[in-house]
C-alpha cells in the first residue's frame, strides 16, 4: 500500500544522505593522506558524522524489516 512506499522513500532518503556524508568524509581523508592542507578537527567531525549516520540508517533498516516481518506474520 501507500504507507509501504512512504517508509521506502524515507529509507531511500536516509541512505542517500548517509552516502553523501560518507563521500565527504572519504574525500577529506584522501586529502589528508595526500598531504593537502586539511583541517584535522573538521575531518574528524565529518568521520564521526558519517559513523553516526550509518548506525542510524542500520537501525532504521532493522526497524523497517521488523515491521515488515510482523506484517507478514499477521497476514498468515
């Protein structure tokens, strides 16, 4: 139904945001490794943000899967 799509859309949006955050963090780490003038503090903050975003998305995915499994059980 319609609600399933809304959950899927939210999960898709969240995954896209995480992907973008991780790309930013990755490029900062590459700059750091290649000896460019990088703000180490900001790089660490970006890495932390990427880590938190990934953990949040995994939790979101697990909740969505649990809800889906619950629905499947109810329909039997």
